[in-house]
C-alpha cells in the first residue's frame, strides 16, 4: 500500500484524483492515507513559493492573499523524503 501510493503520486506524477482512481479509493481516503504517510515520514510538506525573506511564509495565515500576484495558490506542496525515495526504488 505505501509503495504503491508513493509510486503513483510521486513517480508516476498522477493528479490527486487520478491517484485515487488508480488506487480504488475515494479522495477522502487518499487524503487520510497521505496524512498517515506524512506522519510516518515518507512524505513532507514544503513551501512551494516561500517569501523573499523568510522560509515560514507559507505557514502564515495571509500567505495566499500575499502571494496572489505571484500565482501561488496554497503555497504548500508534498514531496518525498529520503525515506520515501528509498521505498520507491
């Protein structure tokens, strides 16, 4: 389950909805699975477009309005950790 989910999302670069369909689960279940994988250390949340002077910008409550002109939506992305990369090999 872990390897398959990671490969579909991060190696196969499927969208969230495509991944849910390939895994045969609904989007809520996939979101729960991603939270579990994050908690287990296979993936982490990082800033997609950090502010010019601070790396905590994407955690700020005003991040979206502040970056509206730059084109950042939520400012956060999920990525594989080293542990996640090892399991995908």
